C-alpha cells in the first residue's frame, strides 16, 4: 500500500476517533451507563472502501479491466444477500434495544 494512502487512512481514523471522543452526547450516554453501575466497552467497526482513480477518469475494476466513468460519479456497486445469518440471543436483544425489527422464521 502506498505510504501516502496509509497516512490518509491514519488521518481518517484519527478524525473519527476524535469526533467520537469530543461528542458530548456520547460522553453523556456513557456517563449514564456508568452511573447505573456498569462498565462500558465501546467497540465500533467501520468498513472503508476505496478505488484507485486513474488520470483519465477511469476506475480499475476488481478483474483489472478499466471502466470508463464520468469524472464526478463514483463507480456503481452492487450488493447481494449471501444468505441467512444466525443471531444469538444477545444479538437479538441488542437489535431490539435499538428498535430494529427482526423477522424470525419459525422452524
């Protein structure tokens, strides 16, 4: 990986961490949890993707072929479901706490 890209990715990570650390709302929520007698462990996962843009406005695809695209538009991505996932009871509790509905199939 290019050294400049590593530096930019590190700077992005630092910016995200700093914005979370400086958030009064997050600090207040964590403080409430601590006052309720709990220890707090906050682990966030971010997926950051990037494509190397060529000088001529083309993006290199995963198979190495170049695709012409408008210089202002990012490449279009398609996402497909890969199948079913298994949720633990903790996963289900967490999603319910976030008010995320879960469609459960009856076996």
